[in-house]
């Protein structure tokens, strides 16, 4: 899990996807590029900001490249919906995820908290 630590502290930046700043999908894209050499879809021209309801439809389109799993593994993408908004994070293990949200820096947090378990829509994996 040590390699996840290099992402901790990356500041939130709307439509960002590098070590200078990321939104939640940008952090997932950065992680996949750095760790797996995979370039995930860049949606930055297709949404206004992270509060844009269109992000839900954009991620549904991205799900065609991944598959939903009931047996998550490290690096899989966790998908949450709340207040009509999409949020994604990276599965670290049975209890933790890496993610970034507006007004926070990227952090490792327990996804087993009720706040998250009430909002999870699924975990998606890419065949790497």
C-alpha cells in the first residue's frame, strides 16, 4: 500500500489530473496512468465542473470499458452517488480507499463509514 502514499496530499483542482491537482476522476486517471500505464477517458471537455449532473452519464459510458465486480481488488474504482452527483475513489483494501473531494486534498479514508456505504453504487475493475 506504500505506493498509494505518493498520491496523498494532492490538492483538489477542478478538471485536474496531475500531481499539481486533481478532481476525483482526475485522481483515478492519474493513478491508472502512473501505476498501470492505462490512459482512462478524459471527460474534461464534456462537463462543467464536478457538480455537473452529466458526470453520471459520462461515467456510465466509461463503464463499458470496465466490469462491475463483487470481489474488489486493490486499484479497482469505487463509484458513489450522492445528491445527484458522482464521486469515484480507488479501492485499497477491504476498508480503505484513496480519493479527493472539493475543498480537501487527496486522502486515504475508510469506505466502510456509513456515509460511504449508504452511497456506494458499485466497484468496477479493468482487466489489467
